[in-house]
C-alpha cells in the first residue's frame, strides 16, 4: 500500500479537528439548552462521528 500524500494527511487532520470542534459546538448548544435532554446530543454526536470515515477516505486515496 503506497503511503498517502502528506498534504492529504494534513487535510485529514484538519477535517478531523474541525469535526471534533463541531461535536463540541453541538454538545455545548444542545446540552446547555433549557431542556438539557441527552438524547439529541447523543444522536447528533453519533451522526457526526459516523460520517468521519466517509469524509476522510477520499482524502487518503480510497
């Protein structure tokens, strides 16, 4: 398996950090709301984490 391009690795790291920032924002907005229900927070975080491999594979040459 050939090693991925260094630019692609940097793009993957930046996208991963951006998605974790998005997760932090989602948790902050939903958990800090007036209802404080954990179900929407867990669903939103699960969807973002499940989308991570689909976003990273094209950058790594898959």
